[in-house]
């Protein structure tokens, strides 16, 4: 497995764990309120700090363990995979965000729009890594 | 200038025109209401209609349908992919900015309009990147 594919696995896993952690907090707060809870800056900051710290640690470990490959620039095939995955993940994000906008137009619930848009950004980032892994595996 | 460059420039101009019109209308409505106007299906429908009609018209005017169907070269594909991937990241950054802003003002309608703005900025960025990458002969 190439260094980039391992990185994609690691980053995807970190984002999934952080996303579940964040939305569990939101679900608990919403259950306590009996409606969609407003976004809490503390939750968002906790999510960002978790992602940053775990990514830095994981990438440092990966970089040290495979120094040469980690420093090598992406070749043409890898560049295409990265671009293709980035392009496709854009559709995932757009779908989620537009769904959130349409729901807002019906429900007028800004908190729900926030959580849907934030969730779409998380899912699109995870999807980008998933597409990269799939394209690496497919031997594109 | 190729058909695609002209096409993307035309779509960028249409996005600026329609987006400007949309936000001007929202601004006027907000002044009347003395608060941020909630999204209106009418305004949004007109915005989508204007974009669709003007885009189709520009394609018809620039009209070289044969060229459109022939977009298969590797360099075209690379330019297209790279531009779309970068535009997707720009859109994400703009949506993140809207969300961070919402954390401070807490106004759902403002979040709606700023997110629509973020999507327009992303599309505009896509058009400009396509033109830029064509000229750069990526």
C-alpha cells in the first residue's frame, strides 16, 4: 500500500471518529433541549482541535516511518487521482448543502441548516479520502 | 480563444449578473423588513431561471455544438478535473466561512444567503480556473 493510500485511510478514519464524536454531542444537546440544538462553539472547537492534533500525530508517525515516500512529490497518476477525488467530493458537499438550503426554505430552522452544512463538509472530506482509496485500489 | 474559454467567461459573467441581482433583491427586501429577509422561493426561482435562460442563450450564441461534444482530449480532461477539484475546495472554504459567521450572529436567513453566496463564489471560481488553466496550458 502506498504512503498516500495509507494517509488517506488514516485521515478518513480520524475524520469519521471526529464526526461521530461531534454529532453525538449535538444529538445529546438536541435531546436535552427537545429540538435541534444551536451550534455550540465549544463543540466545534473540540472537533477542530481533535482533528488537528490527531492528524499531526498520525502524519508525523507516517512521515517518520516512510521518510522517502512521504517527501516525494505526487506523480502524474497520483495528481489525477487527487484531482478526481476532489472533484467528486465537491458533488457530495454540494448535494448536502443544497439539501440543507431547501430544508431551511421549508422549516426556517437555521440551526438545522448549520448542522446539515457542517455535516456535508465533513462527509465530503471523508468521501474525498474514500474516493482516493478507491481510485488507488482500482489502479486508475 | 476556444469555445470553452468563451463559454466559461460567459457563464462567469452570467453568474455575476444573476448573483448580483439576487443579492440586490435580498438587500432591498431586508431594508424594507428592517432585518435579514428570509429566503423567498420567488426570488430564488427567478435567479435560477435567469441563470438557465442566459446560459442556454450564451451557448446558442457561441454555438458550436460540435465542439461541445468533442471535448475528449486528455489535456481538456486534466484542466477540467483540476479546476473542478480546486473550485470544490474554494466552495468548502466559503461554506466554512459562512458557518463560522453563523456561530457569532445566529441568524438562519443570513446563513442561508451566505451559503448561497458561497456556492455562487465556487461556481465563479470554477469558470475562472477553467479559463486560467486553459491559458496556462496546464
